[in-house]
C-alpha cells in the first residue's frame, strides 16, 4: 500500500455535555470518564485514517491540571499526528466550555498510539500521512522525538532494573514518606532511620 492521506481527512471532534452522573464524590467530573471519551475519539480518528478496525496500544501521560465541572461542554479534537507501518499516533486536545459564560479552556492534551488490525487480527499497513501544513510537519517531527525518547527511557529503565541492587539504593528513601517495616531485611537491619 503506498497511498497517503491528509490528517484533515480523519480529523475528528467529539462533544459531550458533562452530566451529573459523570461526577465523582467531590462533584467534579471523574477522570475515567474523560479517559474513556479520549479513547473513543482516538479510535474514531485512527479508524477513519486506517479505514478499518484499530486497537489502543499505548497512552501517553494524561495530566489533569484543572477539574472539569458538571454542566461544562467537553470537546475532544483528534488528529493523526504520525503514521508508522500499522501504528498511528493520535493527538487529542480536550477543551471545556462554560456555556453560560461562553468561556473555553484547555484542560489537557495527550497522545494515543493506535494500531490497525486486519481480519486475521494481525497489525496491517495503513496509508501514509500527507503533511499539508507547517503545524502538521511540526506534529509529525515531535511525534518522532517522543517515540525516540520513549525508546530511550524504556531501554535506560530496563538497564537500571536488571542490575538493581536494593541495598545500594536505600539512600533513595531518605526524606521520602516511607518506613521499612521491622524485619523486612532480616536481623541485620539495613535502615535509613538512625
Ligand atoms: C499492539 C499489538 C497489535 C502489537 O502486536 P505485535 O505482535 O507486537 O506487533 P508489532 O511488533 O508488529 O507492532 C505493531 C505496531 O505496534 C507498535 N507498538 C507495539 N507496541 C507499542 C507500544 N508499547 N507503544 C507504541 N507502539 C507500539 C509497533 O511499533 C508497530 O508499529 P508499526 O507497525 O507502525 O511499525 C498487540 O500487542 C495487541 O494486540 N495488543 C492489544 C491491544 C488491545 O487489545 N488494546 C485494547 C486494550 S483494552
């Protein structure tokens, strides 16, 4: 397959009113509701680009910096930022609108990696991405940088973990809000508290 599709062909916006049943015990919108909507819009966007079934493979960090209120109108804007062979990185920008005041605020942004699957349930090649604007070019390059950084982080962490010596790392506990339970390391206690 060697065709290319523009991001504009799969750009997807989903809008949902934040109703009281979406609230948590403190009356703010439950984070899981927002995550579920993000997953849905990522699926809609990726499956439009791939022209078929996709699965979520990876979700980048989602930071909820501000609470979302009951009564706000949530809009999720999704675009394919990057395409590999079978994978697509979908960027999702979430905004919340206070409809009574007409004020729109950006609540969070995240990146979902989706993979297209064929009828045999195996990853299948998707169309390439036709970059039409400077912003799309920037998003594509930023996605490559994020992928490289994730690979670097994964390798570095695997390396750290494989050689991890707990004794040698106990200094990391200093000043942290934890305490070693009596006998955790046997009679000769290796403790940070003196
Ligand atoms: C994702 C999945 C298809 C990968 O299968 P696989 O046999 O490892 O296939 P591949 O190694 O060929 O990977 C396929 C693509 O996924 C990408 N991928 C795999 N793991 C990834 C990860 N952790 N983060 C980002 N991309 C990933 C690969 O880079 C590859 O991309 P490319 O085709 O664009 O080069 C498989 O792990 C799967 O089906 N997972 C379950 C997904 C699911 O059910 N999601 C819903 C969760 S409830």
